[in-house]
């Protein structure tokens, strides 16, 4: 369908990153929509098309990460979540620094809390934030030369919460030896 490039207005592209959490300086939003050959009947309605919404974040050094935002229903959901990303979330990303990705995501969610409550859009905001979170973790993993699961497992915020006792096995669909 299209894509949108977002960069902070009036900000230099040479932000210095002195912390272990990526600082995005550019966001691209890609919305795809493919018509179904025959309508798909689901428990929540009829779908005439399938949509997919991807977000790509990039830091000042050119390192990037990808995230996916759930937007399957209603059919206009992808456009709505893309709008939330570009109009409400992107302005809060610029210049935000945190010691960890867990802090970064929590701070972003807290900054959006009033708007989320006022609008009653809990699901769409949570879905958009999940995509941002995935993109940030992907960016951090690529910078460290790790798979995303290893980056999460090795992070201090993950280990400090004792969320997992042992390292997870890599899924069978991961074929490459190097993240790319």
C-alpha cells in the first residue's frame, strides 16, 4: 500500500549513543494490503483483504531493526495503527535515552498512558508499542552481532527478573549463522 519515512524535525542526525539502548533517529512504516481471492469468514467477521504493518527503526549510525504490528482486523486497522505510529508514537521516540530496552519501552508506554486511556485504544496502542519494542530489540541484537533471542536472554533487565532459568533453544526456522 505504501510507506512513510519519519525523522525528527530540527534534530541532528549525529546523535551520540553512550548507553546500551539504541536511540532511534528514523522510523519507516510499511503497510501492505493483499485482497483475498475469496472472503475469509472468521469468528470476528469477514475479511476481504489481509494486511501487514511493519516498522523499521534506525539509529544515527545506520543500524536498524524491524518490528511487526498486528493489524488483521478490521481491514482498516493497519492504516489506523500506522497513523498511531506516525502521529503519536514517533514524536516520543526522538531524543529518548534509557539505560536498558526494558526501561525504554516502559517509559514510552508511560508517556502514552493518558492518551491510551483517553482514547480507549488499549489494543491498538499496545500492538503499535509491541512493534516498536521488537524493532528496538532487533536493532540492539544486530548491533551486538547476536540473534534476537540471545540479545534478550543476555540483557540485564531479562536476567534480573529471572524470567527464564536456561537459554531457550533456537527455533528450527533460523537457518542463518549470522544475523543480517
